[in-house]
């Protein structure tokens, strides 16, 4: 039975990634596997997972940051055009990550997920609703577009991925405080774009 992500339960999202690892039959976890568990109507988590992967050691694997950025672009664009669920092309959903490597990363994140949940709550919700909801999606899209450029500066990719995670948390939890954090990380991303050129 399909398990749904509710509210702003970050620990639940992390648990679902572990379930995807446990269910793997070929030692790989594909984007499709993760989407089936998270659900394609949960835009926030579908932005959050690529951002977390981009921040993790897995994000250092060549090609992974680019794939994660493209996933974020697709999801953010579909928010902007008003779709009620996310869709990704097969060329992306077939992409996969080694299950054991993902499990190690997720197990590292897991102890902090519950603590993060304690810092997520509906605050300054006007920054996550109405027109601001689309502003968040548009800025998240912009950050994802420039992420491959920023990756040219060593370790600079941490900043745009942190911005994507913050946007995702803001959207998922309707937490305007995380929206403000995302704006700050976006400013940092602009700085690194200037550095890259």
C-alpha cells in the first residue's frame, strides 16, 4: 500500500528513503522508486530529496548534482504552471543511486531529521502562500538552473543545495522562517556565480 507524506514530517521522508533502499532488488534506488513512496502530489518533498542528496557526500559523485538540479527544475516548473502533481520523464526516473551508499547517507541524516521537525512549524505563512508560493518556486527554479555553474567553484555547490532544501522546507511546512533562510542562501548562490566567472 502506498505510504503518503503528511505535513512537514521530515523524519517520515527520511524513513521512506530507507524503505526504498530496503525494497531494492538490484542494489539500486531509482528516482521512480523514491517517487512511488513519497507520492507525486507532494511537491515539497520532491524538491527536498534532491536538495538533501546534493548536500550529502553522494552529491560529490560526477553527474549526480546535475541530475538532482534537473529534477528540481522539473518539479518547480510544474508548480509554476499550476499542475496538481509532479511528472518526470523516463530518462530521469530511471536514474538510480547505489542503495547501500544511499542508506549510509540517510542513516547519517536520520538522527537529525526528528530534531529538524521540531524547528518546522507554520510561521509567517504569508511568505509561503498565494503569490509568495510561486515566488518560492520561481527562485528555487532559478537556483537549480545555476547550480551546475556554481559547482565549478570547489565546495560552492553546498550553498545552492542548501537554498533548495530551505525552499522545500518552506513549501512543505508553510514555514516562512525557512523561506527567509532560502532567500539568504540564494544571495550566497549569486555571490558564487560571480566568483565562477
